């Protein structure tokens, strides 16, 4: 606990050294894909980004269309407001309403 007694400067150095160790320990140093070693950080980053972009793009297209999603939402999620209430909620505020709030 000497870092606590010695003040902010030593605490700051201690904190940053701990965070640097954690960052280095959790970093991906090497990735093996199809028998090929990727050890360049930019290659690893590109591969991971491409992998998840393709994964989620393919799943979204394969699993459902927009109409299927709208049907799912209307069927499974109850409507808590009427159409009239919804129109009132989305309409623009008038100058009087704004001035009343300000």
C-alpha cells in the first residue's frame, strides 16, 4: 500500500502499469486460420472484422426478411398505445408547448 501513501503520482504510475499488463495479456498476438498464421495486428484485425461482418450479414439475410420481422413484432409484442395515441406522440411540438416547457 506504499503507492497509496506516497500520493497521486505513484498511484498513477501503478495504475497505468497494471492496465498495461492487462492490455498486453488480453491482446491477440497470433491467430491461426485455415492453417495460416496471422501475426500482424492489422491482418488479425481485418480477419476478425470480416468474420463477424459476414457472420451477422449472412444471418440477417438468411433468417428473415423485413416483412417477416414486422409480422413477428406485431404478433409477439403487444401494442401498448392506440394508433391515435401514437400519432399524438410522433407529431411535432407547437411553439406554445415548447415555451411552456422552457
